[in-house]
C-alpha cells in the first residue's frame, strides 16, 4: 500500500473525527481516532508519560509503533 493512500485514509478519518466532535459526539470521535495507527514518536512519548497500560487498555492502534518484540512492556 502506498504512503499516499495511507495518508489519504488518515486524513479522511481525521475529517470524520472533526465532524463527530463538532456534532458533540466526543466518545465516537475518540473511538474512531483510536483506529488510526499512532505514529511511533507519539507512542514512545505516551508510553513514557502515561504508561504502557494506558496504551494497551485504551485500545490504541499501535501497528506503526513497534520498536521490536515486547517494546511496550520494556
């Protein structure tokens, strides 16, 4: 899959998230936002600041944030 397609999909989801927030559906917006793969730099910062349990139990898409086996628990 090309980067352009991935970027276009992320942009489309971001627009839908904005629509949901504008409509007052913060819960739906957050649920949808969690489907977008979290960038590695953000996953690393989030792990350091709020802990790995937040990322794991929160249902975030960490498919792009892999730093090797068991990175989240190290």
